[in-house]
């Protein structure tokens, strides 16, 4: 399985200092940066920084970062499914998870999330894989954004649709646990039919639903 990685960078103008969006970053580049203290949605910043380095070291791992100088103020991760999750059951080498998307509170008005995700798909890097993301409402910053569950869901759908990801059905219990949860998928144009069929078998365990 070929994991295509071509670093792409762009500048986002800011009042005080321009923000650089770039990636996929090699592990050494991630090590040389620090994480903004507001990036604490999943772990404490120091622990999350270590996790980003580990993802960047993976053959399939991708870190797309938004940085203000030498400080990471936002990031998006891509990696294989966790071996404990159902999405790994098919043993697919061309199935990649769009995992965490996080932007520091002070930088949320710049559209960095959308720009980072679009960066990841530049140069047809992900046309030979199926990219999926699982959206769970309990991971959403409803308090910080002031959005309702459904407003946040609509925002996430718009974000993912900006790179061609679409909502698809599944009988996964966690997704089905709340109507706001969803599975979104983008199938690269080079993905073979056999992989699409395998992913469909993973999506549905109850055959009568498929």
C-alpha cells in the first residue's frame, strides 16, 4: 500500500502574524514545535503533542498543522483505525481514519479547520484510500461554541463535505447511540470495488440492514 505524502503549505493572513497551514509534517518537524495550551480537548497539551509525534511516525500517519510561529494552534490527524474498534476488523490497508480535529479557542474565527482538512487532500494524496470519520456529540465543544447539538452537527457536516465526505449509514452501536452521531466517508477515485465492498461489510454486521 502506497501512502502518498507531499507537504503542502499555505498562509492564512492574521491581524498580528500570519498563520501557516502545512502538512503532512514529518515527526521531526512536529517535535520542533510546541502545542498551544488551549489544545486540551483530548489530552493535556504535552501528552497530545507526544501523541501527534507518534502519529507522524506511522507510515500511514498524517499530521496537518496550523502554526503561529513555532506554536501549533490547530491540527488534524489521519491514521489507521484503532485495533480495538470495529473499523479495523476488515484488515484494510486502504482505510484511513480522519481522527482528531482541534483548533485553539483564540483561533477559531479563521476557518483553520476547513483549511487544514482541505490541505490534507491536496495533490490527490488520498485518492487511493477510503477516508472515514466518526462524529460523536459527546466529543463536541458545545459549551465553548454555544451551539446546540444539531447546530454543531450541521457545522461538522459542512466541514467534512468541503472535501467530498458524505454521510453514510451503519449499524455501529456507538454511532446509533444518538441521532446526532454520524459516520462520514470519502472514497478515493482509485479505490478498488473490492475495498468498497469490504468496507460495507464492516459498516453493517446485521446483514438484513445491508
